[in-house]
């Protein structure tokens, strides 16, 4: 499932390609035909991300909600676009651009109360200017669950996935099994700022690279396998000790128990 930086990058791209334009909307697959007919021919006014959700607002007041889930994917084409192939749930076109969506968990129109209810279920999105660190801190401090589990709970924080939770905890020097109610405020502030920086880098780089100060003598950007400190690795990039790998929060956790002591 894409992490939060991917959704914010998509929102930026889709605003650039589609916003301010009258959109021709179709559902080649047919599963969103009713919604597509409502949106077709309308002006798209804005695109925004919240956590792992995308929201497209149209001039008539309609709101399109997309959640990619595990298998959802967008593809961009320049006009003239190719004939639809595969199970395309949604196609959005302007005179110069075409964006196809396949395999999403959700592609639906939301009423204002449905939109409000969805946002109420989500925690603060670290990439949004309106994100409340204090709100997230209260939810973390009130919980006896582990930090590793809390970071994947989208009602606590929105947009953090498996890679960022492992890397954020490592860089912050926090053990994944530390409980929320054991955490100090200053440690949560450090973790928050670390995750914000990582996510912002992800938006800019269009990929996850959490390792800082990569050896400039190499003369190249980090390759796959060199981009993280602990995630997906056998040895800690910092100290060289073995990485502990176990299941936490229904996902595989990676940590260096030399650098991340309880």
C-alpha cells in the first residue's frame, strides 16, 4: 500500500495536470459509470490528499474520493491517449492529459456528511499544514499499545506506512515495543519532526530515501538496498549489528536493538 508521500505527490501532479480544466470522465470498466456520468464535463477545482486518501472537488460541489489500497494505481498519458486496457475504473481527460485509475479500494462520490465522517476517523496528516501534533500526542500518550502498532493506526497518524515507521523510530532512537503511555513528550516531538522530514523528502524525491549524508565519494544516489537504515536490511547501516525482524501491528517490523534500546 502506498505511503503518505505518494498520495501527496499524486495530489500535486493531478493539480498540475487536471485542476482548472473541464474534465471528460469515463469508467471503461463500468463499475463507476454512475459517478463518471455525474462528473463528466465539469470543472475540476482542487485535488488534495489526507493520509492515504485523495479528494477531487468539482465546480458543481461533487467530491470524488479515491483510496488506492494494495492494488490501486494511476497511469498518465499524453493526448491522444491509447485505447483503455485492462480493468480501468476511472479515466479523467483534458485536451492534453489523460489519467487512468485501476484497482482502487475506493472510487466513489461522497456527500459532505460522508466526507466529514471519513476525516473524523483519520488522525492528523503529517504533511498537511493543518496537522495537529498535540492531537496526535494525546492519542499516543493515552494508549498502552506499542509505538510500532500506533504508527500504523491511521486514526492516530495518517500517512505513515511500514517503511516510514521503521525508519522514523530508528532515526529517533525509539524502540518499536515502547508503549505509547511510556513515551515522553520530547521524544514524541522528535519522532514527529523526523517523520515530517522523511515524508517531505519522499514527496520531493518520489521515492523513500531515509539515509542522510550518503557517501558523496560514491558519486551517485543510493541504490535500492542502500536507501534505508534498518527496513529490509540484515545489518544496521549505522552500527553494523544484526537487525531484528518480527511481526508487530500485523506487519513486518525491522529494528536495531543496539541503536534502539528499551
